[in-house]
C-alpha cells in the first residue's frame, strides 16, 4: 500500500475509522471467510478494506470520491480487489452476483444517506445474505427499536418488515478522524421474506407513515379516512392506542383488512 493522507470531505459525510481496537472488533463481528463475496460501501482509506480482503481473499468496493477511487485503483494488494467508481444510492448491486451466490455487504455508511441507502439495498435483498454497517447510534436505535419504546416508529417497522435486525455494539466519536458529533453503532441486517406479507406494500407504507404522522394522537384520529374503528376492533387493535404501541404484524393485518374491504 502506498501512503496517502486523504482530507475528509464533509459533502461525502467522510469520517475515517482509525481505532485499531474498534476495527478488530468489527472485523471479528463480520467474520469474513474465503469464497464469500463481500462488498464494502465507502472504503475510505482502508481501515476495514485491508483486513477484510486479507481474510476473504476477494472484495468489491464502491466509492464515489474520485480521489479515493484513483487511490484504490493504484494500489497493489494481496487478493482480488475490484473498484467500482459509483454512487451506492444508484448502484445496481445485483450485477455483482454470479450464479446463486449471495452478497455480504459491509461499510461505514455516510450518515446523511444511511436510511435511503438501506432501503435501496433492500430492493436487492434476494441476492444479499447479510449487511453489517456502521450507522449513527440514534438511527441504529430507531431501526432496532421494539414496539412501545421511544425510538419505535416508521423506520423501525419498514426495515423490520423486510429483515431481521441485530444491533451489535456502539462506537464513540474518538474512534474516527475527524470525530463526528454523534455516537455510532454497528448493526447487522438479515434480509428475509416478510413473516406476514402485506397485500399492497405501498398502502402498508402509507398507513404506517400516517399512523406516526402525529405521534401523540390515537389511531382513531391519525388513520381517519384510511382505516375504520370497526376494522381495528375486528383485529383486536385498540383505536384509542397510539401508533408506537402497535407491533409490525398488527400494522400489516390492518393494511390487508383495508385492502380486502
């Protein structure tokens, strides 16, 4: 590896991981194996890239910053490293798949695009085995939140509808250069088919969004004109309850009841 000091760019949300203890812990959590097809989003200066490549022997990296793309294209590394100069939000991850293999995605995601990027990746969930990402702690907590908790909301439901979520551990700002103003978390996603499938996923998403549009109001008020009290009572859902107390399956069942008349 040639030495290169890249100045982090705010517009790309770049905060480079440098704490070796944290890096080792993340690599251990990912546990890359030979013959697995790993893909890293935003390799930066290689804090995770090099140890992952050393263990897996093969790695695709997705990078938008042209200076970092040039840096990685010039490196001589041990293993098969493929550089994709692309915006991960627009990149077609299915093109990386060969045969019936499934991808393992990793990365320290730019916090300003983490939520839309996760939903973009879930659109390719049929070819993804798991995703292990560094996210802003607040976002990770919201994604993994159970019903009745403070962070539980639309993001929790829409992500948990499409995958199992496991929050692994938190990482402090001092592990990065420059240090972000927030704590971070490592979180793992296991894409899967919905346990209870929505008849119309667009309606399901709209219903959840409307239910949480005014968190202090009851379902009777927030879902007026979209779901009736009779439909809620038929499903043992209390119309006087707030959205944050209703579990994922209940939202799916209510959406399906609205669709079936």
